[in-house]
């Protein structure tokens, strides 16, 4: 009688059911009654929100004209934290009742995505005669991130003096969560 519930990229068993009246009602999408620990649907609130919209397939009864009631429905918004969801099925003929219950647990958005950094192509520049360094500048694309880039820099900096020969330039970008994106390219002064 168990069921897997799909949401996002995760699948997990969700319900625990128990009979609370005379007779036995069979409810699909509920795991066996011995499954009692940590039955929960987990989700993450989108960035800058205190809630997530959570969707699941509702449990169904195999038998007759049962009355189903629930305190929540698929597509409801759930605030960060834990919310108890209860489905009750009642057979009006003999008042037999079965419950399916689970928790919806919503966590805060956790940014794990690094900024996207695109380096310029390797550069070769001709230095001035009898001069040991040449200031080199380049065009670049601003780094992008799902929550915004907090800081980015070139090491050595754009417009710095470069000596004769090849120098590796590192391009690093960091977002507010500390995720770092980076790439490198070469500046060669002839």
C-alpha cells in the first residue's frame, strides 16, 4: 500500500496510516503502518521567500464511497518549518475511519550555485621598444549568478603593467553565500 511521492528531484515514501475505528479501510499511497519514523515531504523555499508551494498526489481509498477530509491540499503554500498534514477517510455506512498523516518540512533556500565566469581569450600585445612593462586592458563579460555577484576581480588587475613574457590572469567572482566561480587566461607581452 506504499507510494512514492515525487517533487522536485526527490522521491520518498510519505504517509503513515492507521485505522482508528472498526473495520479496515485500505488507502493507497500510504506505506505500511510499521513505517513510523520521519515520514515527511521535504522542500526548499525559493530565494527571498518564507514559504514554498508543495505539490503531491493525494491518497485514495480502494473501497466504496468514503468521505475524505484533509487539513491541507496539494498546491498549498507552506511556511519554513514543519507542518502536520492529516487525511481522514470515513465510511458513512459503519463509521470506520482511517488516517494518513505526514509532515511537510520546508527549509530556507541554500545557495550552492557558483557564479558563471567567462574569461577573455588569451591576449598577445606588442610592448613599446626599450620599455620593460606595458599596461594591458581587455574587454570582459560581467559574471552572472542566481542570487547576484557580490564581488569580482582580475589578478593582476585589468589595466595593470605587464612585463615581457607570458602572465596568467585569474578572474574570480564570489556571491553572497561565498560560492566562487573562476577562470584564467594568459597575457603575453612581446
